[in-house]
C-alpha cells in the first residue's frame, strides 16, 4: 500500500506541476553585472579570474562577511495605505516595479482569548511564483490568533514583476548572479519589514516561509536575532540541489547543465544556501518548526531530512511535521488545512 500511495501522490504532483505551461528555458548567464553593488565586489581585484572563478570568490567572501553582504540602510519612506505597506527597497535593480516593496498588512483581530491583541507579529513569505492572493487565507487565520501578519511580495513577484515577464523568472533562473542578487534583495526587504514592525511597537517577531520563501526565511533569521520564532514550510539544504532535482525547476537545469555541473552550481550559489549559515543560525536562541512533504518532488524528502538531522545534531529547539503529501499537493485539500493547523498552532504556542 505505501508504494501505491507514493506512485499516486507523485502522479498528482506531476499533474499539478504541468498546469504551468509558460515556463521559459532562458540562456545561461553568469550575470556578473549584477555583482557590481555587492559589498564583497569593491574590495577585491579580479586579477584575471574567469567569470566562474570570480563569482565563486565573491560568494565565498560574502559568506565570510555575510552580515555586511546582507546589511542595509533602513528605508525612510514606509507608507501604509489601507492594508498595503510600501517602501523603496534598499537594493536597487534596473526594474522600477521591483524596486518598490509591496506587502499586505493583516492586523491582529481581538479574540475571546485575547480581547486586546499583544504586540506580536510575523512576516509571511510566499512560495516561488505565488500570485498576490495566495497565502492571504493563512494570514487571516494568523490574525485571528491575536498575531498580526505582513504578507510580503517577493522580489520579481506579482505586483513587483517586470512587464516583460509572466512568471517570477528573475528570482530564480539560469542567470547565476541575478539569482543571488534577488535573494540578497529578499533578505534585505524582509529585514526592512522588521524595522517597520519595531517602529509600530511590535516586540515579539516571527517568520513563516514557504518553499523559496522558506529558504529566504532561514537566511534572514540566521542574520537577524529579532526573529525568535520560525516556520520553515518545506525545507532543504543546498540551493543548487533543489534547482537541479526539483520537478518545477527542470527548465532551469536544462540551461545550466551544458555549462556547469551540480558541484559547480553548489559552489557559485553557496552564498544563498541555507546550509552555509546553519552554525550562525545556531548561535541564536530561536524556536523553529520544520515542515516537509514525505512525497515531495520539488524539495526532495532526503534534503529535508538532512535539515532535521542538522538541527538535531546542533541541539536546536525545533519541532518537525512530516506530512503525507508532496510540494504542490500541500496546497491542496485536505493537506493545506493540516499544514495551516501546524503553522498556526506553533505560532500560537511560541510567539
């Protein structure tokens, strides 16, 4: 029976993945023009390095000085209009739409248990290619717990999408350095949102990230001790491994593979890999919930189990929820309700 269920679940995952017919196989690019504003670039001489060697060097130096790489200046133009927060990203890109950060605000609702909601808030980071209406139901559920939430539009997503794109291709793609830059921007945008939380008087802060948003959440939390409660909804170790093996990113691998192999991809993307910062994360006192699908074909279960093992070996305060579904199916009934229950229960108990 388990094997029959696995095949059925994988078939369901494949059908859901195939609904997207607008994936584009883009040309491979090192994209070194995207490195010009990185802190690790201006202090080094290229000295004849190849494009790949130079990018590997920049990534390694960025890891060694990651507080600077993910550092920023707090934006000065936070504007809350209705339920939409806007501000100018501290990372400038060639795309005006992407340079304006957009987030949907869900203030906590008074409840029987908390008639006067406390100063607790979480930032919610959606999955790759999420549209503006997704994760809104989760935010509303969180607000009913007496916890405010802010749903961030990730770089190059929904309202921040450049007009020439139909998907969030610029967030993760075969342009190696642009993918790094998009990740750096995401982390800095999240940290800017934490500044806004504090300006509003919020004291207990958490984060909920799903899929790509989960990777962004870990990288942010590793570099910001204000985040004390974390939900990593889908978790993995190596950024490159997910791109290489994931069902939803095979069009990217198709562009990468003629130029670089997996080991080289790991090296150039090491700066945006959660595993690069696990020891930095471990230095801080945090509570984490690790959620993964036992039949995931995008974040393979063996990668998620490596994350769990790493948390166990370091003695980190965490809980694990392994759901009987995959990546796409976690967003389908009944699994989305089970997933939401685990997220909300953990936040309510720990924040």
